[in-house]
C-alpha cells in the first residue's frame, strides 16, 4: 500500500494530511464498524457469527454497516449457490491493510489506559 502513497509528502501539506485522515474516518467511523472489521478479520465471516461476536448490535444496524463497508471496498459479500443460500463476508486486500491500524489503536489504547489510570 505504501508504494502508492508517499506519506512523508502528505505530511508536508496540512490540507492533504487532514484530507487523508478524513478519508480514513469516513470509512471506519461510527460505533460498530471497527468491531465488525475486527470480527471479520479474526474469522467470523457469516452474518450470525459477526452478530454473536458483537454485543448489543441490532440486526438492522449490522446489515447497514456491512453494506457501507462493502460500498467503501473494505469487505466483499460472497453469496454461495447452495440450499439454503450461504452468505459470507471477507476482507478485501484494502480491508486487510486495516489490521495495522487496529494494532496501532490497541497499542495506543493500552498505553493510554496504563498512563492515565495506572492500570495494567
């Protein structure tokens, strides 16, 4: 991914920097998108599995968020010709690159919690 974007050049231009952050937030913002992506990344590919893995998400909200993630090219909906019809969600190549973002968020969150709450 980095072969297409020169991040050091983007960082030199405040407008491009802010635009890139906004682009990212437009795709992953909201209460449910990151938990959905994490669920799919770690093996929950069917609707019911994703829903069971995320507490308090309603079926309507899960369906809406999955459609948005698909429209943004982060996940792919695969319909298998079987009886009953089986539908799975998989990460696209672009979506798989979000793993490094999630890892960075986890590291920051743990360090922040430890420094502000003095908790391990």
